[in-house]
């Protein structure tokens, strides 16, 4: 059981590049704020910051011999990097619509040792960068979750063994409430009586406060789209991997998200993560 160690083995050095690139992404956010570009492969508005972050990560990651593929939420096709054994899926700038209102955003990464699209069980390391008041990075590797400050040259470890607090405190559920299926709505009505609402519209910011305070986050399947909004390769699998390593649970409604058989790069999935007891209650409510 080893946490990510800056300058360590090939996987750690890939994470080093993500941390280094994230500081460049952050440095350009102010100037990216006014420019607009187009639409991403999932049909969502793409900001200049999304495109710039994607290009910076692509260049940094394909420079590694160990990287065989770079796949990103911002591009239709994966990029072939050669014969490397690691396949990287990235959401370069999660929650980029928060740039306009100057709220927190993130970068999500999954390092798989199987060709993409892959199962969450094929992840060797996953994590995220949070562009909050300070820039931090959470990395899950070998069942250990650690938190790093990434404002200097080298990531500085802030917490060694991040675990989900046992007493849940907060919840955040995405989607338009009238679009929630009745069984999810009934579950939400119960949770509202027990936990405090925290929802900011950028998954990474919401997920990081969940890791800090305990509780449950969901972007459920919707009446209009039973697979919800979030994407399995770039968002669902990495976040589930972090939460399960931190002692929590994940579910697509019936099983761990890490067991979902992938069907495509841009496939969406209902996402529920948090304290195990709450995820079990959610699954019982959706039966
Ligand atoms: O990546 C998609 C995303 O921006 C997530 O970061 C966030 O959780 C979600 O969309 C917010 O969606 P909504 O605006 O529907 O709450
Ligand atoms: Mn996202």
C-alpha cells in the first residue's frame, strides 16, 4: 500500500505531469474567461479554457513513454501515444461553466492499464485537482488516498491517508428536480431531513467537500436521460475509485460503478458516491 510519491515510478511521474500542467492551466484561467469556442462531443458548451487545458494535458502526457493513449472529454477520438501500457482519461476542466461566476473547478484523471473504454477496476491510479482558493490534488493509488498542495515546484503532501468521515454531514444532488425519477425523489426527500445541502455545480468541488465532511453526492439517472449527465470514463470511474479507496462506496443505482461494463468513450452513467451506509440505502430505494 503506497501513496503517490512525487518523482516515484512511471505512474507517479505521470501524476507529476498532471500536477505541473494543472498549475499552467490555473495560470491561464483569467485570460480564458472571456473567450468562447464551441461544443464538446457530449453536446455541451466548450469554453476556451476547456480547449487550452485539453491541449496542455495532451502534450504533457503524450511525452511519457508509458502513455499509450490520451482520451479526453473534450475530443471525440482518443489520441494514440504509441505502445505505452497506461491509458489516460481526463476531464481537463470539470465544471468550466463556473469560470464565468468565478467559482471552483477541477481536473479529473484516471490512469488505466487497459485499453479505453475500460472498467473502473482497470484503474491503477485516479484523482483530481481542485482549483479552489488554493490548488490541491487528491490521488488514490493502491487503496491509499492522499491530498497534496500543488502551488510550488513539487506537490507537497498535506494528508497521508484521507478517509471519509464516519458521520455524514452534507448532500448534493444534480439534475432538474421534476426530471428525477420518483424513487430517487423519495430517497432525496428522506436525505433532506438528515443532511445539509451543499451543491456548487462543479463535480470536483462538490466531491472534495464530500470527502472532507462525509455524506452523499449524486447526479442520478433522469426521466429525460436515464444515464444522467456525467461520463463514465472521465468522471464516474475516477471518482468512484477515489471514494472506494477512501472507505466509502459508489453505485450506478445497482452495483459499484467500478463494475460497469463500458460501451463507449463518452458514455454517461448515473453517479452516486458517499458513505457506504447511505449508498446502501440509495440502492435499496431504487430497487
Ligand atoms: O462536467 C459536468 C458538470 O459540469 C459537473 O462538474 C457538475 O457536477 C455538473 O455538470 C453540473 O450540472 P448541473 O448544471 O446540471 O447541475
Ligand atoms: Mn466534468
